[in-house]
C-alpha cells in the first residue's frame, strides 16, 4: 500500500491526477454572484491583515497581493520541480532533495510527505523525469484567513471546530463553540468569543491555480527474477493494487506496467498551489486598539492536494 500511495502522490503532484489517495482541489463554481462574493472575501482578508501587520504593510507586501502571488506561483512550481528532479539526477540526490523540500520554503508537513514519497520510490528502484517547458497563466482563486489557527505560535489544545463566516475560517475550541451557539448567551456571548479570537494568531492562505506545459514520466521499478511480483502481497493488497491500476489514467497504467511509455510525455497540466503567510501576535496595538502581528514570508503549504489542504487546525495526515 505504501508503494501504491507513493506512486499516486507522484502522479497527483506532478500531473494533477486523482486517485483513491489524493484529489486535487476542484475549481470553484464560476458565476457572477460567486465571483463577486469571492472578490469581497479576498478584500476583507487583505484589508484586515494590512491593518494589523504594520511592518509588512510598510514594505508594500499587500499593495498588489494577487499580482505578486500570480507572479510567484510559476517560480514556486519550478522550485518544486527542481527539488524532485535532483533526487534522481545527483549522486546524493535523496539528501539534496530533502534539503530543498523543507522549511522555510515548504511547510514542514508538505516537506515530510514529499520526502517520504521520494524515499519510498527510490527504495523501490524507481526513477522519474519532470521538465517544465512553458509557464501558463496563473490566477489567484481564493484568499482567506484562518483566524485562531497557528503552526508555531499559540496552539489550541483539545478538540476544535471550524466556523465559516464571510469567506474566512474561525478556529474555535469546543467550549468556545458551545458559547457561540448558546441561545441564552445571545449576541453578547458571540461577541465575547470573537474578542477572544482577535487575540489569537492567524494564517493568511492563498490558493493559486496555474497551467504549465511539461514533460513527465515515472519509470517502473526494475523487474526481479527471484521473486514473483505479488508473492509477498496479501490478498487485500493485491486487490487494492488491481483497483488502483483500473482507476489510473491510461498513461499511468502504461508506465507502471513497464509498457511503451519509454519517453516522457508532453502535456498541459493544471497545478494548484496553496501558499501561507503566518501572522503571529506581538505585544503592541494599532490605532484601532487591535493587537499587531508580525508577518512571515510566504511558504508552500500544499500542492495539488497531496496534504489534503494541510489545514493548521486539522490532523496532519488528512483523511
């Protein structure tokens, strides 16, 4: 199962392909009302962080956020491509890849997942090729805040709930949820919870969708004559492997079977990068009496859904 999952992750990341293990994020439903609401939610998020992150605002980091993210996304994708390709193109590729695919450029969980994938494929004797030929258009699909979410600051203990409101996400403890939903507490109870959240860390999240012309190819593991391919597989694992082959696109089945896919195939692939900026509380307040925050650099938090969104308030291993 681990081998199947590693191959499925490679195809999800590099080729944006779905499988039982991974589902790349679907496109948002396109409509005039939906586009207007999405634009409004983006403005709310950017205006809020611009007001509470004075240093980042003075540096101009929020002046044209969508343009900056759209220009950065192709560079991020090329960085990921280099990080994966170096694993098979240099003598000490596994270590070199691990050094690249880690913080501060990648969020730790994404780096670990990609590192485990690289290790599993290399241990199996598999190699790959991935070449980005041409960058396509990039668009910022969503920008939103996770209020009360944190990766390295104040972490909520115990079960948490996520409240969706005005295009943003609010991470509540179970006690805060009960207070917020308590009809007897009314508006005062809800305002009390929101005031508590104002004093928490935040995460600014952006989903960027971009197309790229590329060549990619995952080579099959070398055949062995001493052991039958499925000799050490349980019946359940064998069934899973067969189902995985049936679910996979024809190109992937050809590669995994060692068929005619001897050369990298050229195709236009749509990638979705989730980028994050951590906003951690400081011991100071702005003119409106709100606590100010220090903004981190952007980092890649997820790639084509291989970390299932990699939400800071949800279990790291995903579904």
